[in-house]
């Protein structure tokens, strides 16, 4: 709606100047002054409209810049959050490795104690190739450093 008002105002000003132009050559001093004032009014109107459009463009650019900065700020916050989560995951992994190492040392210690109590201390407890269960079934046993399975 605002665009229609501008178009009508611009058309009206142009029509007034066009109507006044042929009579300017034959006009007396009052008509000449009127035409000069109308021309100055039209020029002022055009300058004001141009400046308004320029300021609208500056405002639009400022809004766009603010949106980009907000988006960048959000991305920076997300990046910082992910870095924090990664650091927490790394700390958890270190704790889990310590726990596994402690459990492994307890298992090794218990195997040594069991071997000493049963008298099999000379046989290595971690190297078992195969074990037989029952008269005809053979089960393969493999040690990956986590104990006997």
C-alpha cells in the first residue's frame, strides 16, 4: 500500500512539472517563481526518497549483520559446548582405563595366589591353548590380556 502512495505522489509531481513546463516560456514572474518552487519541491522530494531508500538499505544491512553475528555467536557457543563434552569424555576414558588396569592387577594377583595355593606356580597361568571338558568335547581358550575366557 505504501508503494502505491509513493507512485501516486511521484506521478502527480511529474504531471505538475510537465504541465508547468510549456507555460514557463510564456509565463510572467509569478508563474516562473511558481515553477521554480515546484521544481525545487520535486527535487527535494526525490532527494528525501533517495535518502530514505539508502537508510532502509543500511538498516537492512545492519539487521543482516546482527543476525550473522548472532548465528556466529551460537556456533561459537555450540563449539565450546562440544569441546567441553569432548574433554569430559576424554576424562571418563582415562578413568575407565585406570579402572581396567586396577581390575587387571587384582585378577593377576588372585591368579598368583590361587596358583601358589594349588601348587601350580611353575606353570604360567596366562597361556592356555586348549582345555577339555568331559570325555569328548574340546573348547578352545584364548587369552587377549584380559584373563582367561
